[in-house]
């Protein structure tokens, strides 16, 4: 479905920044018996609103297609688990939560974040649309509502359980097309002095580090502070604090409260407003320069892989991440260059990447083939992966990191 207007301000004259062409869904991994079947491809175009300055994609794939059966789980990454531990501690300490407090996590996945809140003795509830993932959360002891969050779901939760002292939404707000419905639901279930905590990849990092591969159909919006402030105000909400954190290549943790709450606005908000103004995020030139850098990255990586392959080097990938599928498809890097991709998530083993059809295997396969190079597709966890794969390094293997610049380690 083509977007009719900006998700925040409804401006219908959006400016094209980067056209990645027809792309498969980034998490639509295939079984071997599906390789000869026709895949679904959708346009993937990055556009910019010159009215509210929101960067977004203009193709909306139905969330039931994207999320009802999902292969991403939070719990496989040690870095992410530690990040969630820090997030839970931050929220509890700064907003004085206790064993009577209720924390609700929107798009709670396998319950990894809520387990950290539960360890600190708060009450918890997850809301997760993916049926297979919600089941994992329930098995992990996290009570979970298996549904897409909405105003209607918010009303149902309040009737059955009550209002929340804190609502969290990590790495999900960018996935939501109807942002008005999200904030209406949040306003219903959030207490008057409660806090809504959002984590979204930060537009500043996307542009500075040329993180183009974080653009895929699940990620509808690419947020900066300034557009969000205006949007929250429309729903009688205030951004009271914001922090930059390193997870996922650069993220902002945003704290939101209802207007009239006891919280004042932290100076951190004004600091990032100033940064965004200095970077010219209200002008199209910043985005045009980003698009030019993407093309240079493509040229650099493809030339490197082709050169190594001409020298009969064995190249594998690591991290069957959604971002990797954007990169592989846009760069047209297939099994002729990459033998296979290793990933810790057993749900992806023996499957094939969408569009480009590279097989995915367990990391144990790495040592069977004696690869020369490992392309780290999940570059946001590059340090963690390189520590895990010290044996590969000791065997003479080298790592290729594709973003923010192509380099060999």
C-alpha cells in the first residue's frame, strides 16, 4: 500500500531520497522447498517530509504479513540482554517504581526486557503480535497479550489489569504506520504521572554512519527528536528527557509523560534539538549527501568481495539479520560471493535469505569450511561477534565490516 501522506503531519508532497528498488521482506526467510516458488517483492523508497522533517518509507506492508509469524528473538544477543538490564534499572531508579508498579512492554518479543523488570520486582505485562514469539514469552514466565497494540487493546488492558506506571516500546515505534493510534492507546493505559519509554534508532546515527541497511519494510519511520516533539504535543504528551545509547548502531531513549504530570523537561532535549539544527536535518541536502555515500559503500564492498573471490578466497557471512538482507539484495551479493551465513538463532538454520537465497547455518559450520573472510552483516553487534569468533581469527580468518565504511579486521 502506498503511503498517502506523511505519518506525522499528513503532508502529501514527500521528496524521494533513496530508491532501493523492489525488495523482498527482510525477515521472510525461505525453506528449501520454497526456493522455486514466487516471492513477494515490494518497493522500498526512502522519502522526506519538508513540513515536519520526518524521514520515512512510502510503502506500507500489512503488519499481519510482517509480524504474525516472526523469526527475530531478543534473547540470543548478550549485548542486548545487558542493554535491557541497564534500561530496566534506569527506568526503575529514575521514576521510583516498586513492587506495586506495573510495567507494560509493547511488542515485547520473547520477554527479554520484561524479565529484567521482573527481576527488580515490578509487575509486568507483554503485548506481542507474533503468535510464535508470544508463546516463547509465556514459557519464559512473562504474561503476554498476543495482539497488535492499539487504542482498542489499550482499553481492554485497562479494564482487565489497570493502568501502567511505565510503558516501554523498544525498537518498535518505527514499525508502526498508524502512530496516532499508538499514542491514543498509550494515553489510555498510562497513569497521569506514568512514563512512556521509547527506544528508536536515531536519525543522526543513520546519516552520519551511512546505516542504509537499517532501511527495510518493517522500519517505516526514521526518527529525530524535533519531529517527535511536535507529534507528542499533538497528543498532549511531553518529551521530558532523551538519552543517546549505542545499541543498534545508535539509538535514542526517549521519556514521555502526559502534559500536567509532575515531570519537567530535561536539558538533554534542547541539546539534541541544537544538534539536529546544526546538522541541517530540516534541509534536504543532508539526505541527498547520505544517498551519495550509500552508492560509494556499495561500490567499495562489491569490488572487495569480487577481488577476494577472484583470488579463490572462501567468504561467509555472519548474522542473518534483516539489515543484512537489505544490503545483500541492494548490492546483489548472492551465493556466488557468499557461501553461507552463520547465525545463532536456531529458527533461521537451514533456511535461505529472501531474494538472494544464501543458505543460513549454525555457527558450527564456520569451522568445517575453513573460510578466509567473514562478512559481518549484523555489524551493530560486530564487537560481540568478533569476541565469539576468536577461534575463526586464530585460524587465520579475517572480518569484513561493511558499515559505516568497508574495512577488514
